[in-house]
C-alpha cells in the first residue's frame, strides 16, 4: 500500500512532466479538473497521538486489521499554477493577452 499523499505527489509530478514535455508545441491542452477515484484504507495508529493515515490499496493488495477499515475515496482536484493562480497549459505557457 502507498500513502494517499504519495499518490497526489506522483500525480503532480506527472502533470509537471507533461507541461515540460509540451514546451513549444503548437497544440496545447488546458489542464482542468482531475477526478481521482481509489480504494483506500483508513488506519488509526495508537502511537504518535492516535494519528489517522490514508493508504491507497495497490492492485492485488489486501489489508485487514482491527485498527483499519476500507473505503472508496473520490477526489476532484483542480490544478492551478502557483505563480498566476490560472489553469496550466500542457505546454506551460499562455499567449500574451490570452484569457
């Protein structure tokens, strides 16, 4: 199993790779809402102050303990550029004056 934060971090890295790979291309794609659905395990830890962690179940993996339960999580993510707050384009650039 992998942590939900790792899944989101890896998704971010893949999107950044796509932006970099599209530099200078004529055809561009705006990155809009991303819907991510996964099966996850919620695990309560008695150490570290009762911390709750979300783990994404990898293909073929099972987890069954007294301190965890499995559920389906749907996330809707809307990527924005930190510098402008706008939706990124796969080539990473917007033409001057483009809305």
